[in-house]
């Protein structure tokens, strides 16, 4: 199995990483891609993947972390209005420098996010116009890095399809066909239509075990555009979710595979073979 989205670079795994990796291998996980969410986690992902020849990395700045630029802007002692573009530009340059590393297969996870989080590291998290506009600018900058360096693209979209699709259409290049994935894809017909038209893969996670809309949606996704992911340490699948067996871990991708295979009425072995081949094509590993 190929876990195409697993945050081994997050602090939830810091003290237990070796056993998490061992358990993944024991359950049949053959490959893992570790996505970054900011400069630090991107570098941490590279450090981890360097120790395992079957792991790969994506580097990028998650839209949620755009808030840090706005927060610093709101503190006159630490930044002025003229410095905001520099703060963004400096981080983008750091992400760009990481794209030369042989372990880095993609830019991600990047995109747009309008969700109002109950828990966040940012004390005054406010989804307003300034936040969304800066998300858009950072998204476009990183999208063009993927094009410039011929990397794959991991897209994050949460409650922002009305802005995501126009940006993708405006900046689309056929070089991204077959090299882009909608991580933890929302069950929206418009997204599915766009994905089919542009040969974009769709990632399915542990929430497939408890969100009915996603269960219905996944049966409509073409087999050649489907990849598996855990989004560890998040999105713990059932029955582990009810049992509160946190954190989620890459070994649990087996539950995702079994659930999707049952929903699609195919043998799990067939589902695993197809999604693993898809993932390798997505990240140009084969």
C-alpha cells in the first residue's frame, strides 16, 4: 500500500516514530509520502525520508499557516505593511530551495481553506477577506513552483471550491495532468468533473468510514484517479475513532483500503494494486 499523505513530520509522532514506521511496514505499507505544511515541517519531512528509501516528501505552505503572516502584520513592533510581501517571499524562497532535494516529489500541501477551526495554534483565527486573498496569492506562487520545477502538486481545499476552481483554471498547465491530487477530496460533483477533465487524482482518507456523503461519492471516482491516504495523525477511521485510539497512523491505511474496496464491490487486493500504481504515477516514481 502507498500512503500518499502522512504527516510523520508532526509532533504527535516525535517520540514514537520508529514504532509507527515499523507498524506501517508490518501492515503492508510499502511507500509513504510526507507533505509539508510550512518551511519547518517541510525540512523535517526531508530529514525523515532521507532515512528510508521507500519514503518521499512534498514541501509547501498550508493555507492555514497564512495566518502567521497576518498576525505578524498586526503587530507593529515586528512588521510593517511593506514587510508582509517579504515575509511571504522569504518562505516561498525557502520552499523553492528544497525542491532540489532528490526526495522531494511534489509541492504541497497547498491550496485554500475557509473553515473556521475550533482548535488552532493561532489565538485570533479569523477567516476574513485579507486572510483569503493572501491564501490565494501564496497558492498561486507555489503552484507555479510546481510547474517551474516539474513537480507534482498536492492540493488542499476546504470549503473554498468557488475560489479554488477559478484559480486552477486560470493557472492550469497540461504539465499538471496526472501529477496533481486533491487531498482528502470533498464529495462535490464540481470537483469530480474538474478532476476527470484534468486527470487529477482524488485522495480518500479514514473519514470514508463515517461520512456517508463520501461513501457515496467514492463509488463515482474512476479507478485510475483514486489514491489512498491516512492524513495521519488526523482522520482516524472507525472503529478506532469511536475507541479514541489516537493518533491515526499509516498502518491504518489498511482500514481505508478495505472500506473503499467494499464500497466499490471489488477485492481489496485489486484496490490496493490499482491505488499503489496510481500513486507511483502521480509522484513520477515509475
